[in-house]
């Protein structure tokens, strides 16, 4: 063929490579490969050189695989959420799970808001500019001024990303709302590939955030509506409950993506968000100057829900043996949620019909859209099994005032739950106080514990002319500690100022306002010294108009012109009686949306069942809370006693780091294992106290115990005026009870109430295998004499036990009052140990 021609010598010479080219080596790549090989082999060589086990290498590899898998799952969820935002219809066709669908798919009263999403998308570049300005001009100076070590803190990059915030659905409330307000619920979703980098130049530290996901229900309230432009007086924004959050970290904070730490870091950030944006906190923007901003920012609650968590029946058996061949029972407990308030009941071991008889009280700020959510779980060492859920609309509870019913549990084959719900109205006068005190048995010896008769709402505004603290001519970092009885709360810290402005709201449940008082102390957080204090008897509010006091209070033990501005409002909790016909049936009026395992609520009619038993007859449960079939509202029945633990209900932390469930989904296990103390039942005392009582009954076993069945402890208590400290010497204990055949391993723990922080705890050493330990250890608390006389010394003798031992527990307790005038001289005394430190032991 003429087109093909053999290459000539010239072509061969031209195509030949020089001799050096065949031997060329990528030196940089070879060195990089050698470095990687060295980095991999060095740990193995180091382990062999040090004589350590090869198991460490396997653990390191396992941790690396776990981290990569966790980051891969997080990236997958992010891509799925981005796909949903970009092309919703296509994502649905590809089979997106029900929990990822927008709210309007599930709720007929939730509307799409595409016009609003288009508006937000158009405004997003300008919103990003505002956010960047907020970070650089507000947050950055605040962080720099918080501590000297953060003086070189700066944001090197603030990019919120191109994906705008999306509103998946809007619900407008038209019923059961004030005529002068508009309430909207926005189902928001933000999936942003943002880049926020920060740097602390002083320590060469760089960190940042690569992407953020936030999903939640944001409530917007427009009130009050007025007859002049702009027609709305103010705008309030808040989350009804904690939103779901997931963050991808970069730089040094990339360590927070390690499994186990990622949930913790997200929870800490959620707590910070809750302090500003989760109910009852809110952001309020006034649109006209005449609006009372304080009243809108911190409104008085709509009511108080008293929940009697009584018993359950016919629960499922979740504990199995021999790989399911043998069925056991369950260890049920309940998790109760009202908005952002979470309570957890005691665990009842191996019982399918548990009786809790616990009582909780929860504040209700926004009952349109808020529900009472209850979930039952079976406690297990690894993952708690789900036993059923229940959701009750609070609007119906408010209408009925009192509900005492058996409810059928959702999402399970069987199971019933007995609840008694009371809606307590907040009354601004004391006309019904005597009746309420009689109903809850507000005895003299229980001035700080038991069911609540009233609610104290405190608005902390500001302080003026605070002293400098320990260092002269230096501004303090003031915070305010407030306490009523054993319940204490603390304000935020304001840095480097003697005229701080807090604008925070606090609430306290009050057992008996005639005998209790509010104690307020302003402290310098940096030097841990007192800047002033005051005491306000709550009986003073009973004589004020509308039981409200709004003025500036002069501080004691402070500067001559130091003052604290507060607004105090006391409201009596009254259960209103409703006259009903004998054939009135309120069970069918209670709506109960079910929470599916995919995390979405489906509105259904109430499916209450009759009480287990026969027909229409009312079965009297064998509990001390409800007496037979008598459902008189407002009256606590026969044997219920107000025996509460020293601390009131507390919220339990929840780690919503996983976005696999929806915003209202049921967790696969309860958020915390520690039960919330009930306020009015014997069985709901802390678990350690209950176990101690059971042990005491076993020791009694038909014999008569002495006056000190739990033993005694010898203490020396005095206040040193020179050192300005309370000194406590723990000498010894005698006649303690034995936790095992070898005796006990006792130690003593001290708190100076109401401070129960970890930094305020003092502990002795552990004495092994003895019932008469000798400690002779001295402890001190930095506190002034006027302040310590308002405190209580909490002393508990506990059994240590070994590592992972089940023999840990309470041996006895005593609460030592420090109001004596002899405190400066001191005293040495033997104290009888009791179950809770307050009541003497009574042999029954």
C-alpha cells in the first residue's frame, strides 16, 4: 500500500529516547511513599520496642475505621439532604424516607411556602453579609474580651454557603389564640456547606466548621396587633424544643468528630442555643417604641401541668434469654416531655404492671402546638427497648382541667398507661391560697418540699454600682445566684463591668410562700467573692398589688449605692372545678397524635380504653396517689405525702446528634439513666434513698431497731473569721450498716447547699471493710459568716465498693443547719444518720 511506509533511519533516530530518560525517577513521590511507610511502621516498631501488646495496633486501626465510617455516614446524610433541597420531586421518586419529607406531606393544616423560600433565596446574599458582619463586629470582640488568653482570637473566614435556609411548611393557628396576636410555626431546615474558620494567633491554633445541618420547628408570634402602622407591635422568635443539629468540624476541632465526642459537642452547642432561642427563651424585636419589651420577651406562663405518673399494665416482655427461647419480663421506666422540659421516672425491675406513683410539674408557655409526650422504655445494659409512646394535646387538657384515665400506648402491640393530669391556672391574688395549701398539705416541717402551691416568676434586669471585688480599680465579672429552699438557679456571666445588664427570666415552684424566702447573691465569677446579697420573704409579695413587686433593691454587704433591679411576680396555682353533667365523657375529646418510628406525627382521634377490669366499674389502683374512683379536682387523696427529695425536677440532657429521626421522633433509648425526682410520692425519692430504706427493712426483719438504726457520724463545725471560711472536720462514724458480708467501704461526701456543683463537693478517703471508720479529715468552704448562716451542710455517708461494683450506695445522710449563733465558736457533735437527712427514722 502506498500510504504505509517503513520509518527511515532519520525517524528512528529522532524517536529514540536519550539514555538518561529511561532511568528517570520521581524522587519526590518516592520520598513521600517512604515517609508514609515509615509512619505506618513506626508505631509497630515502638510497640515492640516498649514490649507492649499488638492489641494496641488493632485498637488504633479499629478507631480509624470507626472514625472514617462515622464521617462517611455524616457525608451521606448531608448529600441526601442537599438532594432533597435541590430537586424535591426527584428525591421523593428515588425513595427518600418518610422522616426526610417536608411537613406539608403529613399534616393537612401545614401549608407549603414556596413563595417564601424564593424570597429567602433572593435575599440570601444579603443575609450572608449580615451574618458575616455579626461574626466580625459582635461575636469576635466579645470572645476577645472574655479572657486574656483569647485576646488574639479572630475569624479568618466566614462563608455561610450558597444553600439558603428552607421553610418546609407553615402552620397558622386560628383557634385558641388571642385576638391581638398571630402565631405561626415554621418547619425550617438549613443544610449548608458553610466554611467558618477561626484562629488564635497567640497559640497557633486553627479550627473551624465545614458544614452545618439544623432542623426544627420555629415559632413566630406577631403581637400585639395595633391600629396604626406597622400594625404589629413586636416580633418574637423561638424554638418550641431543641432543634436537631449536626456539625462537620475542621482543623483542631476535627477531633470533635470522633464517635462519642460528636454527640457531646453538638449537645453543648444546643445548650448554648437553648439559652437564647428555645422556649421559654426567645428573641423579641420591637417594631414600635410603646411596646413593653420585657413583658413580651418573658411572658408569664399560660399554666402549669401537674402530671401524676401512676402505673402501667400489660406491657411487652423485652428481656429474653437463650437467644429468645425463654421470655422474661421488662424493667420499665418513663420519659415525660412538655416542650423543652424532660423528666424521667424511676426504673421498676422485672415488672409488666409497674406502679410509679410519681408526680411532676411542668410549665406551659405556648399550649397551641405543644403536647405532653410520654415514652416507655425497658432498661437494658446496652440499648433500651421501646415499650410504647403517648401524646396528648394540652389544649384539651386545659379545657377539661382534670383528666384521670387509662391510655392505650401507641406503636406497640399492647400496653396501657394510667395518668392523672391537672391543669393549674395562675391566679394573681391570694384568695385561694389557704385552700391550695390545705389541699397539698403544706406542713410546717416541709416548707421547701412537696407539691407546689404557687409559682414565682423573677425578671432579673440589671445592677448598678457594684464593688470592685478583691482587686481595687478592676471591674468584676458579675453573676447572680438565686435560691428558694433547695432549688437554686444562676444567671449568665457579664464580663468586666460593675453595671451589668442581664435581662433574664427565672421561675421557681413554691411550696409555701408564707414560710419561704428568696435569697439572692451577686458574685464575682473571676475571684469567687460576694459582691452583695439580699433576702426577700415571699410573704411580702402576698400584700402587693397583683402580687407583683417591681423596683430596685439595695444590696447588703456591698457598696453604699449598690442595687439590683428585679421584677417579682407570685401566682397561686389553682385547679378550677368544672360543673359537668353525670353523662359527660371527656375521653373522646382528647386528641392524641401518634409519633411514628420514622419521627412524624399523624393526627388521630383519641383511643382511650376503659380501666383494665370489668366493664364500666372503676378499678381502684393499689397506689397511694389515687383513692378509688373519687376524682374530685384539686384535692390530694388519703395516703399521699409530700416527701420530696431536696432538689426539684431537673431537665435531662438529650443528644440529638443523629438526624436519622425527625424533629419529634422517639429516640431509640432514653436520653439519660438518672431518674428525675418526683415531688410528692415516697417511691419517687432518689434511688439511693429507696435502696437504703429497703435495706433497713431487711435489717429490721421483725426486730426493734435502736434510735440510730443507720449509725452516727461525728462532726466539728465552725466558721473562721480570719480565713473567712467554714471549716468542717469529719472525725468518725459508728454502727454503720453492712453492705456485704465483709462490712462496708464507707466514705463521707459534703456539699454546702444550695451549691451542688462538682467544684463544691468535698470527699474523705475510703475506709475499707469497717462499720466504725475513723477519718479525722478537715475541709473548708470559702464563704462569709452572714452567707453561711443561710446555708445547709449536706453530709452523706456512702459505700464505695470496687470498680464496676454493684455495692455502691448510700449508708446514711444528715442535713446540718448553720443558722446558729454559736457557729463562730464551733461545736463537735454526734449526728444520727437517716435516709434523707431530715426526717427521723420511724419504726412501723
